[in-house]
């Protein structure tokens, strides 16, 4: 059957009972009715996997005790039965071995961020993806918002001119309380360097900041100077980071992230000031994009309008005035993955630069950002190349 005549078959590793992001991925993947979840290894606890599979109405025979078993047995199924791709929603230290296993078995991969545990793993993963020539997607979901797509159009088209200053922030109070001591799984692995990696808040929210600003502006960070802090006793990974940024085009920037910012919920905000104009976008109010031009009234662009770019209109699902948010943006990332995999199945694969989602190269960049920020902070906030 031609790939466009059926739903793509999805498998999942991670996302069992007690998890958060796995459920988000499942809802996002299902939104446009192009994907069907058919298999999974949802936990290192087989009983958790069994219960999760039962709750999702999956065939018990395709709920596996380990991801290694899942990859091997799915690869043995006939082409019209096996999964097309796997989504990885585990703690960071498991991303690389799972991705390597499924890519080697011939499956496309969708992976939550940050991409790997170390920069070395990220570089090895780039090699594997290049060798296998398969689709690899990293779910930086905020780039799926229509007005983020329009902001990208404004900068990539040259309308905004050259970037002079960027202020990007991501503030939460998620770790204000020692949840890891109170039995919360989501906090426990995030504050554990053996599972999270060398960065805590840097990996959890900092990589979103870097991906978002570079996705919109097309102007990469070339150097940074970072300071990191840990406030709660008993923790080793940073909870708060402030950094100065230098961009390839000559502009400068400030990045501030925290998971101990009292009263903040999910405060991702980006301001970019360029020679011909400026923009402000806030994740908590994603349906507005504020556009500034010198000497002109400030404009507020809204989602779903005919004056937006084709890129913004193509990922808009509901009429003007009806809010779209987190799940829809996440679904837009999966929509891009579907297109890329269908093109691959049709023997007309997209080039990586044609992807509408973060690629393995973006994942490597995110890992290099984490390492550079930690290196800078540990050296007394010195400037480090990125």
C-alpha cells in the first residue's frame, strides 16, 4: 500500500504510568489522524508497560519488556505490520542507546530533547543518522506555533534586517520544592546527573531557548559567557543560569533561565531587536506576535489571519479568534515528521535542510550549548566558543 494511503505506525519507548511527556506526544501524534500508536516499551518495569499498553488498547504481544526486544521483534514483522518510527520519551541518559538501536534496525526516530547525554554521544548519533539515511526528529515543539513560523519568515526573508540584540528567557518555579525527595519521578531524574547529564536547567529549558532564537533569526550563537547557580541544598545540577551571547552576525544577546523563579509557570519569552524592526513572542500567549518598527505604531499580529506568511497559515488548524496552543504546536512537529517519512517511503527523501522540525544537527548544537555553558561557568564565567 502506498504510504499516503494509510496512517503511519508509531512505537514508543518511555511514557508509561507516572510519566508526563509521553502522554503529550501521544495526543500530539494523534491530533491530525495521520499516526497510529501500535507498539511500545513504556517502562523498564514490564508491569507498568503492560498496564500502559492495556490502557491504550494495544495488542499485548506488541508491548515489550525491553526496547532491545521491541526493535528486534518489530524488525521481524512484515513491512505492512511493523512500526514506521519510534518516539523516545525517556530520561536523557537513555536517548542515545535507544536511538542507536532503532536506527540500526532500520526505523525512523523521534526523540525528546536534549538529544543525548553527552556531546560525544550526539556526534556519534549524527554519524549513525547520516549512515542510515533515516529521518531523525528532535521535538523542539515551540517552533510549531504559527506565529513562530511567521517570525522566522520575517527574519529569513530579510524584512527585519540584521540582528542587534536578543533577550531570551525561560522561567519556571517547577523546582522551588524538592519534589525529588517527595516521590515525583519528573523531578527525580532531572536533578540526577547520572540521568540528566552535565546540565540540569540548561538541558531542560535552555536548549529550547537556543533552538527557538536560532530557528527564528538564522543567526547562530558563536560565543557565550555563563554563570550558573544551585540554591536548594542537596542538589548538584544548576537550577538557574544567566548568560551573555555573541552572534555570528555581530549582534549580542542575554539568556536567562530558571526553574526556581517564584511564581513563574512556563515563561518562555523571546525578544529580537534588529536594524529594521523587532519582535516579541511569549509562549504563554502564543497567538500574538508583537511587531515593532521605528517611528511606527506597535502592531500585534494574531494567528489565523490572511496577512501572515504561508508557513504560518499552513500550520493553523482553527479559525481566527479560536486559540491554538501547546498541543497543536506539538502536533505540527509530528505533521512535519509525517511528511518527511512519507517522502522517504516514497523513495523521494527530503534533504535535512528541508525539514520543518529540529534535526539531529540541531540536537548536536543543543548538546554543545549545554557543554559550553557548563564549561564557561565552571571556569569563572569566561567566554567560550560555541
